[in-house]
C-alpha cells in the first residue's frame, strides 16, 4: 500500500466521520468533537516527515489539555518514525489496534434488501437505536448530531420489524468511495444475519450513487464483525492504533 493511497483513504475517513473542529499544524491534524469518539478527538499524522521532536509533541497535545481532554494519538503508516519511541518514553500505552479495510463494489454482487430503508437524514427511529446501543452519553449527543449533520452525502440504513428498530448502519459517500460506519444490531436481534442485510443494502445504495469502493475501520479484536466483512470481500490495507497518557 503506497503512502499516497493511505493519505487518500485517511482523507475519505476524516470526512466520512467528520470532527466538529479541525486544525492542521506542522504536518499533523488535530480533531475535536467535544470528546465524542477517539477518531474525532485525536492527533493524526499527515506525512512521515512531519516534525516529531518533544517540543512539537507538547504543542500538539496542548489544545487538548486546555480543553480538559486527554490527548489521544492516532498513529497510522503516515506517522514519523520517532513518535513511537517518544510515546514509549512517556509511558503512553497502546489503547487499541484497528484495521482499515477496503472492498470493491461490483455490479450484481450486493443487492438492496426491501426491508432495509436508506434515509438521507437520521430519522427518529435510527437516532433512538443509535443513541441507546452505540451508546451515546447525554453530554455527547449534541456533538453526535453535529457530526452526523456534517456528513456531505450520508445514507442512514434502518431495518425495522413490527415497527421496532432491529439494525442500523451509516454509509458516507464521497466520489467513488463509500465509508461504512456504526453497524449496530439490537441485542435481541443478533445472530440473524441483520448486519449483513443492512450493510449490503448500503453497498447497493452506494453503487447506485456511483461508488465503486467501500472502506471501513474495524477494531482488530472485533471477532463478531470481522468474519462478515471478510466474507463480503473486505481486506486489510493498513492498520493504525491509538495511544494516550494513562488516565
């Protein structure tokens, strides 16, 4: 995987799950969303040759500390080589590893499920299920709504049975790529193939809008989701991980 392709996918993912505020500084991107999700509240490298001395790292962390947030580093293949050893010395543990995976969207491969509705906005049933089962803490709900509203071309997939949400997912289209985010199946509806139905309906919807590639970010230890994505054709193209000072 070339670094150019990594940069491209990173930009797609930044816009697919948008922060409420972004600051580009010295080859790094600082993202802020009131503390809602690590992805949207993290320090991200934009190029391997970005400054990475201790003073620069302190400056990058400073805006988070000023806001009362723990500085979280999201380290991808674009990370300067010196950053890992520096964070080791500072005692910053790895929080979790995630995989960036892609899949070709080929005509005839994925079909729309007639019971899955794709909405242009997060309808009340979608929001209620997402807030409860994501879960979204009360203090983060305004940030969540702002982030969802900032997605340029979203598709909110909802599968209901007897008027009750059973599964939801989010797709975000940009150009010929669609990002898949936040696939949730309600606890009582699990192990019934509903995640496959909502995701494949999103792929079909995205293809109808011109998308030819899907991407997603999944935690490496997510043993429930990874077999589904593998069966659908997703393959890991790079990994990233988070690091932060001890709580």
